[in-house]
């Protein structure tokens, strides 16, 4: 089973946070008990539990993204597509998401993550693909890429292989 | 087709309908307010025919007009969902197009039925006395449900061409206004445009309701022919609606 967390926080604004989770849970034919159990766990993990009954239209940008991520995780998918899931989140909430994604990874589930935060990719990914102007220019584990390019971290790898464009103003 | 999924969408759509009180009040009260105004100002004579009162045309026409507003609701809901990325997200769930559209029909039938209740209630208050039976009222509901079914299809078609909820609301009037003018509460003959009325689904509902309210025996073939034609048109529009929805749902 797959699940997607799109770039825009695609949630139903006139439903509460919990209402959104219940709605999508029902589309996956989950039982009420399963939905509540899973929702409580995820809401607590991401710190949204106290706001679960508030309408989503009152949520901040970061809260909407967290809710969007919870919706994507409600069915406990085997493959999860995340499109910039932590954009607009403060560092604390970003860390919470990282911890959550790491725990999912530990369960041997597949996550395909798109991000502009190189540190996020380095912290979370087993395999990284760097795409520049729509072209795949590097692929491999963060460690392998760092060793290959003889730099300290993945950000430096990125700068090294895409920096020429910046310097040349392309 | 899973009932649980359909009910989940019905519940969500029903909350959406009631989440915007201003829109709800506007759409729900439009029909009874029109009936109140026309009923009080024009009295019992429409002015062009001594056998008919204003109510014979106005009440069935306005009830059908209430259903036409479903086009706007569905179009803005689908286009809005697409604009917010919600449609794409829903597409990744096991919800099928048939389940989705069936749930839309169920949800959007609620409003016309409330309009029927309020509109007819108001008409009775201001003096309308339809020669109708209990079975006749059931048939009135059948007419309105089928017209709503047709309007859901038209709403899905409208949403195909709109990029946003706002755009869809504007485009919906392409389907609403001609039907409103030629085939609901304004008698087409009044404008010398009687020939056009036959092409609009709302005409068959308006005329069918008019016959029922006038006390025409329910065995009269004219009622059933109108119901049959309305049903056939609705099926065609519904199929086109599903087709274009399927084609555009991942846009």
C-alpha cells in the first residue's frame, strides 16, 4: 500500500485535524478503533494532539504540513512519497518529523523523499539522488557521495557538483 | 463499490455544505424567498392566462431551479479540491470514481430536498393549493432527485474546464442561466422562446412537476414521458461527467 504527502498541505479546511484523519482512514476501510489508535499515536508524536479538534482552517502553515503528513501515514503504508514535508516548519517540529521518519525507516518501509534541505537528506536517506535543472547528476549513499567528492558533508557535495552553474551564473 | 467509503465522502460533503452558513442560507432561502415575493406581489394571476395562477409555473420552476444550483456546488467543490491538491491526494486512496461520484449525488440531493420542503411550505403559506396526492409528492421527489443527478454530471463537466473554485462558479452559470431562463420559473412562451425549452433537462422536471401539482392523474403518460426523457438525458450527462472526471482527475 502506498501513500503520498504532497507539497501543498492538501487537507480539508472545514474539518478538524482529527476529522481529516478519520476521513482518510475510512477511505482505507480502517475500523474506527484502528483510526483512533493510529491517529492518537501520530498526533502525540508530532505534537498536534491538543489541537486535534480544532478546524484545520485555523492551523498554521507548519501545523497543516504536520497534519498532511499524519494523513499520509494513517494507513501505515509500505511505500511513502513525501514532497518537501518539512517546508515551513520550525526546527523543533522538523526534528520531530525526522524522528518519525527515522522510526518508519527502522520498520523497513520505503520512503521516497523530495527535499531542498540537504541536511535533511543526509540525516534521513540511505540513498540520495541529486537532480539539477531536471537532470540526475549524482546518485548513491550520502557516505559514498561524500567520499567520492572528498568533502565534509552532502551540502558540500551538492555545492561542488552544482556550484559551477552558480559561479558561472548559468 | 464500498458503502463505507461512499458514506465517508457523503459525510464530508454534507459538512462542507453546512460549513458555509451564508452560502447555505442564500441557496436554501432563495427558493422560498422568491416564492414569497412573487406570491405576494403578483397575487393569484400571472397575467397572461386566466386559467393559471402564478403558482402553477413558479413553484415547479423554482424547485427545479434549486436543483440547478447543484451544478455550481459540484463544480466549485471538484475544481476547488483539485486546486488545493486534495483531489490528487484522494486519487492515491482506494476510492474509485464511481464511489466518489455516487457520494456526490447522495450529498447534493440533500439540498434540493430541503428546498422542496421550504419552498413548498412557503407556497402553501402564501396561498398555493396544489391538487396533489401523497404518491404525487413521492414522484415530485423522484423528479428532483433525477434532475440533481443530471446536475451533478453537469457540475463535473463544468469542473473540467475550470482551474479554480472561483472559475468553476462562474463557468457553472453557462449551464444554469439558459435553463433558468428557458426552462424553469420563467415561462419560455413569455419570451417567445418555447422552442428552446425542449433541449433543457430542467424543462422536463419543471413540466412534470407542473402536471403533478395541477392534479393530473399519475397514470397520465405525459408525466412518465417527461420522467423518462429526463432520466435518459441524465444518464447521458452522467456518463459524460464520469468520463471527463476520470480524464481530468489527475491534472
